[in-house]
């Protein structure tokens, strides 16, 4: 009898301590996911941008005409360990790494175009001109 009383009391105590859906406490995973979403938005990688970038084709880049002043703004050709050009600003570099990881189509497009049809530098200059209206640096 004493054992059944203890069991009943333990069960009732546990049910009182259980959270209801309205009292959901954020977990470590929830906080990390929220921080990641905020970081993505800070870098301009939104669902709208992802959809827009997925519409790019080989012809989008091949037929794009850069202005002469854009070509004059080019810098040295070095690459970082993430294989993204170092002639980009820090923000652009972080954006490029993130968008390449989120949009596999862009990664594949870059692989097809560089270096056979476009230099890496020109690829990124065209990319940032194309997405300029979708992201704010």
C-alpha cells in the first residue's frame, strides 16, 4: 500500500511539472536556429533571395554586360580557404559562402562557368550586381 501511494504521488507530481505547449521553453537547438536565421537575414540571404538566385542560368552570367567602371574596380585575385575570392568585402565574402551553401544551383552554376567562361572575380561582380536590389550591404 505504501508503495502504491508513492507511485501515485510520483506520477501526479510529474504530470504537474510537465510543460504545456503554451509554456514551451526554448531549447539550445531553438536558440541556435533563431541565431542562424538572424545571421542569414543580416547577410541578406532570405527565402526571396534564394528563389531569385535559383532563377539564374549560365546565360544570365554569359550575357551580362558589366560597365567599364565595374571592371576598373577589380582587385587582386586571391582566394580564401572557403574558395571564395578575397577581393570581396568581408560582408560579401560571408554572404557568398552562405548563399553557396544554401543554393546548390548557384554552386553548380559557378562550377560550370568558372574558369572556363568567366573568371571568378567577374562571376561575383555580376552576382552582386544582380542581387543588389534584393540585399542591402
